[in-house]
């Protein structure tokens, strides 16, 4: 197998896809390494699924170059598909067949040896905790079980790359938690995982790097911390619940505090250059106020995402006016 | 377009085995088989009642089992001409759109196989199912004939019987290709089934009437026609039009193969009949030569329809 440069298993440059004259994907660059979990974020219709289909060779790209596991999906789609496991966002199985029979069919299509296949199916089912129901018809499975079965298929394939499209949509919190854990298991096996999602807290929990899609382009890309610095300006955020008179002025007077906003009665949010929590507490108590809560705001992807798209919208409105 | 690497046949066998097993085990297939079996046996049974009286006179007794019609029941091959399309449509109408509605399509196409393999595997699985059903039926009828008539079939009758099987499979394949084309074009299985059945009704019931109607419109009946019968042009046009329908092709093929006394499938001039001994059967080779155009047309139809389905399928977006 031809390895791509170093550990990079997915490399795309200037990737474009036109539907008529409209560009669904407009010149994106990606580089994903082995053992990395990469998240594609963005609103519906931003081009995430189209990108995934192009990486798989299921849709022909209009421009740019792609290498997946060392192969070009347009010229050697079979080789690419041999090395890529794919979990579509709406995953379905043959209801009249058992879980094992379903996997056996795709396993045979994937060209896995007959002798090896049963072993690998068991392996996949064990990973997603479906081994006991392997002989049951998939028609009896719940939504979450079907998704896990889809993941079992990816594991069975022992692919170098796993592409998961909205892997946790429609799952209950417990199932989501378990599912994310299984995705981390893939990472431990040195699989490059590419997942798309609009459920941000989950992406944050599991992804090493993310790319924010907007109108077919990657708007920003990097680790969650880097993104929040880029979008939020990288201050140290603190949330305070306290009562007392004239707190805004008192808090604003502490050295290092850049901005204080009163968000509601007794609720404040401030941005500082460094960790100023100790000084804040002392100042509030010294002023005779009562401190209920003092909390560091983790830079969350949710904030980044909202901040970014709010910024986009207001820019758009300015442009229109 | 860039040249593809890898074999088109990769995975075709796997798809074939899975679909074949699905067909044989499906309730739909069982219903269709019972339908064919009951009507077929009914037709053959009445034929046997007729034949018992003429056992000693007829050189092609076994073929009569298939072709003898006894009011009110049509002959066995007429029943098949009507029912084979129904079975074929039943096997194929949700072949491709079913994968989309079950949401299995993107999962299957993410495996290292070409779309060709999927389509071909499904087509051949349907064809194999039809073949199994037809061969079983054929053997059953021969068995019935042996039991009730007490005469074994001659070698020529067996060969003509095999010819009948081949033509029937080609005919079934054509309707299977029609159904699969519908299943590729229409995303809803119900629409696909309705359109396929509509084409079937058009071809089997309406088309013979329409071909007459069109001929009349182009060559209006004159007074001479009333005395002399239809002109050569009229007959030729009507026959050509009628042969657009696969049902006509099938009926004519079987007429040639199963009725050895058939000498021509179109108009015959008096000069051509000079020296002919009427009512004498044609030799085997000549019978097959007679229906050769009909049979090749059927097979060509299968290929054209399959290619059409293939082309549409290749252009389809995988995203459901």
C-alpha cells in the first residue's frame, strides 16, 4: 500500500464541487493524519456532506486534488473504498437479515476473506457491544443500535480512515456518550477519523481539530483553543453571580480586567488578560457584597460557532445596507 | 472522464447470491409462483383431458400439453405470456429504489464495488429466480404428461421444449429490465410498480388494438379491401407495429417453436406454397430459423433496456 507523505492519510487541495453554476464546495484544503479525529462543522448546506462524498469517490469533484490513503478517489475509487470505512448520516440495514448477515454481506463486498470474516465481524460487534444480538434481525433494532452496527461495519473493515457523517444525530444522551467513547477507540487504533456534525459540544469533546464550514469554504480551522482565540480574541472569561452596589465599577477597577458587562440582575461577565479570580473574590467581599458564584468560562466551540456566525450575519447586514 | 481501475465484476457474485437468496425466500415470490403454478396446472389439466382421446394420432403430443386451449381456459403458453411479465415486474420493480428507501445504498456503494456490479448482480439474480421457476414448472408439466398420457416425449419435443424455456427466459428478462429501469428512474417503489404494470397492460392488451387502429389511419380501408381483404402494405405495417410489443414477439416465437406445422409468421403468397404439403411439420432447424428474428429482437430489447437502466443509474446522486 502506498503511504501518503508521512502520517497524512487524507489530503485535499483546492477541492471544488459545482452544481450547475453554484459552488457547493469552493476550494477547500484538508490534511488529516493517522490517529487524529477531525471535525467538520457548519450549518446545513455548508458543503460538509458533499466534501465527504468527494473524499469517498461517490461524487466526482469539479476541481482540485484529493489523496485518501494514498489513492485518488476519482481514478482508483475501489482502492480508496477498500481503505475507508463510511458511516452515512442516515444509515440503514436489511431488516429481514440478522446483524451478522448484514455485516457479512458488506464484508464480502469489501473483499474480506471468508475465513477471516466471521472473526472480524465478531470483533466489530464486540467493540460496539452488539455481540449478544448478532443473530437477531436488524428489524428489531433501535435507532441507536443501528448506528452502532454501522460503526461495527467500519471497525470490521479495519480501514485506515473512518468517515462518520453526523454520527450522533438522533441518539439519546447516554447513547451519544457511549458512541463518542467508541469513536475514541478508533483513534486509539491509529485510525484517522473524519466526522461531521452540528452538535458542537460533542465535537468539542472528541475532536483534536475542527474546521468550520461556511458557504462551501473552510472559514477557520485548528484546535478548539486556537479557534476560540481567533474568534473570541483570547481573553480570560469569568462569570460572576454576586450582589452589592456598584459592582461594575469596582470589578472594572481591578488591574488586568478589560471589560465588564452586567448580563442581568446580579450577573456579570468579564474578560481579563489573565486569571483574576482571586482578586475578583477579594474585591467583592471587601466592597461588602455577597459572592454567590465565580466561574471561569471554558472557551467552548458553541461560543466560537455562535460568535462567528453572528459576526458573519451582522457583516452581511451591513453590506446589504 | 478518467479511466477507472479495477474489475467491473468485483462483488457481482456477492450481490447475486444475496439477491437470489432474498428472492427465493421472499413472500412476494411465493405468491407469484403459486399464481403461475395454479393457472398453469389448470390449463395443462384441461389440455390433458382433450389429449387423452387423440394420443395415438398426434406426433407432437407433448407440445400439445403446452399449446392446447380448451374453452374457457387459454393454453398454457398463453397463460405464461400473460403471467411471466407479472412475475418479472414483481421481482424487479424495487430493485434499486428499494436500496435507497432502506438507506442501504450509500453503505453498499462505500464498499469497493462499482455500481455496475450492483445492477448486474440484481439483474442476474432476478433472471436466475425466473429460470428456476420456469424450469420447475416445465419439468412438472412433463412429469404430469408422462403420468397421464403414458408416452415419453421424443428427442425433438425435448429440444423444442428447451427452446420454449430459452425464449420464455428472454421474455422474462425483458420485463425484468423494464421493471429495473422503472426502479432506477422512480424513487418511490409504488410509482415504479405502477408504471411497470402500466407498460405491461399497454403492451399486452391495448397495443394489438392500437396497431390496428394506426394501420387504419395510415391506410384507410378501401372498397377493394372489403372484397379482397387487407392489402400487403396494410398487413406488413400492422405486423411491424404489433411486433413492437414484446408480447407479440413472444407469442410468435412460441408459435414457431411449439407448433411445428407453422410455416410462416407473416403473409404468404400463393407461389410460396407451391409443392408444400400442408399440415406437415417443419424440421426442427427450420422452425428455429423461422423464429430467429423474434428471439434476437427479444434479447436485443433486454440489452437496450438494461443499458438504459445502467446509464441512468450511473448518473444518479448517491445522496438520498
